[in-house]
C-alpha cells in the first residue's frame, strides 16, 4: 500500500496509536494540537505553547498522578516541573521557561514520526522555529470538530493505556513521589563540579570511587546517590570516577558497599582541617553516628524511589572486586 492511500486522519492515528512512546509527551502535544486546530490557529508563539503544555500536565496530574514514563529511575521533566510548582519551589514563570527550554526539546522535533520512520509524516501537521513558534498546516487545520472529538477520545485512551503500562514497572509509586517532593522543596539547578576534582582526588587516593583503578583520561564528578532524586550537589555525595564507570552507573542505585565507602570517605574529610568539613557537618550532622544515620536515611529514600534498578543488576555487585571489569576499564581508559 503506497502513501497516497492514506488520508490526514490515518497519518495522525499512526502517530498517536503506533508511535514509539517512552513517555506521554506525544499525547499531551497531540491534545494541544487538536485544541489549536479547533480554534483555527495558524501559529503559536513559543511561550504560549510552553504555558499550554504545562497546563496539560497540571490538569492531568492534579488528582490522579500516574507515571508519565517507563523508566522507574526517573521522572519526566514535566513531572519534576509540576512537583516543583506544587511544593512552591518553582514559580509559574520559571516553570513555563523550563518547559520551553527542556520540556519541548524532544517532542516537537519527534512528534511527526511513526515507529522509527521520520519521513512518512515529516512536516505534515506543523513546522516549527524552535524556541520561537509553531506553524500549523492545513492537514491539521482541516480536521472538523467531529473529527477532533474522535481523535481526542482515541489519544486520551492511549494516554491512559501508557500510564497503566508504565505503572506496572514502578513499585510504591505514590510513596516514591512523596519522597521526591521532599527533595524538590530545596532543589537548585546543577552547578559546575569540575572545580571539586583536586579536592576530591586527595581523599580518594587518585583512584576511581567505583572500580578502584587509577584515575586517568576524562574524570567525572559523580553523585553516588543520583542527583535526579536528591536535587543537589552537596559535597558529601560527590565522588570521582572514570568516564566509563560513570556512564555505566548513570542514575541507578549502587550497592550498600559503596555507601559504606562513601561514609568512610566523608569521615576522612571530617578528620582533616579542610573548611569543607563544615559543609558535611551542616548537611549530615555533627557526630559520626548522626552523619552515618542521616546518609543511610537518604540511601533508603533513594532506594524507595529507584526500586530494584541496581547498577549491575544486584545489590552485591562490586566492580572493584571484579577482575574482568578492572582489566576492561583499564583498556577503555587507555584506548
């Protein structure tokens, strides 16, 4: 069957019903596009698009917060923005700006795709000047009110099916959201961390925190407990790692042996005269026992959020005692 046998509705349904969806962004954008079509808008300025996209998720998540993507380790940008607004850590103005910069960056270029095919629907329903405006095309504006209603009913059903599928992969989702909200109240934007390398290197003996091999090549400053949960760059949670070790770990949960190692590293700093020891004391507590208990509480919180998404697939996996991994990482770093 060639492309001429499909009409605009068929292409639209291909996008909504048969597109690859790692999150629900396509459903939210599709709903907005139908709104714009019903109003006969020929273009939408970027701030208006960002605000409308934000409202889509505010309405969707107001009373029944279901997961909006399938990765149990993360929230979507939109979920984080909504929670930031709800807990008072983010103003509506800042939220709209964040949506415009980070919430639309993938969905706008990728919406007009069926499966992995970017050509069959490319540019059919809209063009865009990223960061400036969306230009709606006749194929979208030609939908009648009845067609818009039919298509909206299908996409809302599809949205619900996606949420249901995503929820199956995420245990204790409501509790995890409550924990994320605790950290979002004091969240701040990511800071440059490379200036911490000389300081941290001294307290790690110039070896990678994860595999124990000598640091060389590109050195990463990594958050042991993932930043996407804790939402901060406090020194007590920062370590140095190889590029490859960091890329393998990503935002997954580390085993408890790494937490014991992190506690010991922090106490090493507390035994020095470095002024940053006060930052650790302020964040974790004034005594070793209190600091240990506070860090372990953070660990349990992160464990609740991330579930079984361990690095290496097991809580007992330790790359520092895996001879093959250590040989491999040496080859990769010297390759």
